[in-house]
C-alpha cells in the first residue's frame, strides 16, 4: 500500500515499525550519478576514485546478469540467466569495482532488467521460452494457443495501461511475475546486495505492475536495512505518468527532459526554465540526455537533440539546480569540460546547504534573454549558461534584487567576480575577472559555475582568464541595468 492508515493502537504501530526497518532508515539521495554506460567493470575500477574527487557520489553500472551474447550495448538489456553475474565483466570484476569505489566513498548502483527476457532468435513474433534457465513457458505472457508466440503489441495511447503491462516490448518475451519469477529475481537482487551494491535502477519499470515493483523495492530495502537508494525508469507517455510509480521510488524525469529540450534547442527560450515543467518530486532522476535519447546508438531514440552540444548545456543546467538527482552520461562527462565542474559545484552547494547556508535555487530576471540563463543558489553561488552562437557581453549588470553579494570564484577558469552594493543601495557586478571591468561576459555555448569565497580572494591577482578579453569597458553604476535581448546586441543570436 502507498499509505499507512493510522487506525491502529500505538502499540501496534510501534510493532509494525520494529518489524519493518525500511520505515525508519533511508539512504541519502545521491549528489550526482555517473552513468558508466556500457563500460567494462575493470575499466571503471581504474578511474572510479577520480570520479569521487570530481564530486560524484554514485556510479551506475551496466546490467549485471548473463544476457544476450551479442556485443551490442542493447544486448545487456536482454536477460538470459539471472543466476549468473556476467555483464561487462565477471562477478569478480564487479566485486573489485565495488570494493575500489567504496574505498573512496563512491557508491555503486546496479541496473536490473526484470520486465522481460532476451530475444535470441531475432524473430519479434516468437521465442523459444525453454532457453532461459529456471524459467518455464508458464512464466511468460504468450499466446494461449501457442506458447512462445507474441500475444500482443503495446499501445501507448489507448487510455489504459493493460498493453504496457501485459504485452511484449518489441520482440522481448514479457514475464509474468509468478512466484517462481519473483524468487529468481529476488535471488539476483540478494546476490548483488551481498557483493556490496548500494542501490538499483529498475529498467522498464513502467512495463511492470506497480505492486510488483513496490514488492522488490521493499525487499531490497529490508535486506539492506534501508541502506539502498533505488530509482525506476519510467518513460512517460499517453497512458503512463510519473505518478503511477513515483510513490514507490524516484523515477526518471522525462518531463523535465522535454522541457529542457524545447528551451535549449534552436528557437527555444531559456526563460521558460524560470519555472520548469518537471515531475513533482525533488528526488526524481534528471539528465541532459541519456542512452535512450541518442540517435547514433538508438534508432528509436526518444526526442533526441540534433546538436549534442546543446544537450551538454542542459546537463550543466541540471547540475546547477537544487532539485533532482542528476544522472550524467560517461561520454558527456568526458566531452564537455564544464560538466565535471558542475558536479563539483553541486557537491559544494549541498555541503553548504547542510551547514545551514542559503542555497535556494532561483532563476534571475536580471538577465532577460532567450539564450542566456542566470541562476542564483541563495547567496552561496550562481550559474550562468549561454546557448547562443555568439558571446554574451554586457558592461553593467544590476543584481540588486538578488541574494548575491561578495566575492565569487568560477570553478573551471578560476577567476573571481565581485558583486558590491553602491552608496545608493543598488548591487552591481563590479569585477569580472579583473577590476578593469564589471558586467558579465560568457563565451558561446558555455556554462560557468561560481562559488562564494572570502572577499580578499577578489583582491588578489588582476590576471584575466583566457575566456575573458580586455577590450571591454568599465561599467557605469549610474544606470539601472536590466539586460534585455535588445541590450545584448547582435552577439547573442543562435545558429
């Protein structure tokens, strides 16, 4: 049940809590999750501690069960035998990765695929259901007149969720959650917990009955004494909403993904993210893109970007927010230099929030542009992103109606910015990398993260970072500057 009705006596309530430790213990929400997409366990072991230094608290591994023998990434999502650990490495390889991760305070989330089994014959309409160890045709949804025959396809907009639950996902044989199936899958979960796994991603959760998903989440929480952090892949569609499952555990936020995609692509307006449309859960798993959104590896990619550099900026935005649990694709962490600094920014903001400092998220109207977004994190930091094809450069920026004040250091380029209050009570950026200029300058397709420092840090070197040019002018503080698209000049356009 989703809710406990408090209709029992106090003694019964106490006994219930004692019997179910899940209600009294909860694992901490990740700071950020590194998705080690399709990577060998032994390879991830070599750099997992570096990820910890970058600020990642968790990594997500590829599915661990023995799967379709094809070497393609998607084959890992086609289970063959749950009793054998044989994903992107052996059970020993996985154990070594877990031990190494734990040695540097990084936790490991395992991807589990429980909705279906493998398509081994390449025939989308029929599968030999006797090929899966421990399972029998009675454990599958198939045509009543011919076991192994696909019974139906999925209709994502017929007004109910029957086909999502009971029909085959493409040519993948759909499991019925018999006692036998649940026993086998729980044994797989227990084996991973015994190896030291710290949580689970449940693949294709929206194709599983919610009560079964809840049973599995309760099982791993009970077996781990509430120490696992788990989430569910739920891709929203005409029949499925996040609310069908996020009462069980956090879900993937494809609602926010679509909102960001609209805002960051050509013709989109970043001002729409001042109050973003997203799943109503601060712990939902957020991402600039994931493996389901990449056309190059997925012919059925979901609402993919045509320009991946814009998805990098969406990831930067996700990392700047207080809400959500960011999931970062391994490729993107390597290819976009600012992303790893966004992870560090998020880690620092969380630490300062835990210290009781103001890190509230607020997108500021001081920059009123469809291509540039400025977000404060209370008084402790701020983030700016420019999706435009040209540099954003303004000599004066009024931040009076914000929480920002003092000296701030940009994490990647290591330059300082001063925000000071003038005699008339107004606040301006009086230093941008050097006391020779104020205002703001952000290169094309770039994202910057600033953390608050002692003000004497702004009185150090006047050297200008490589991304800042010295041909700008000193600001005039007599002007109340709310930067508009017109004030940006010709340099703010998109491609």
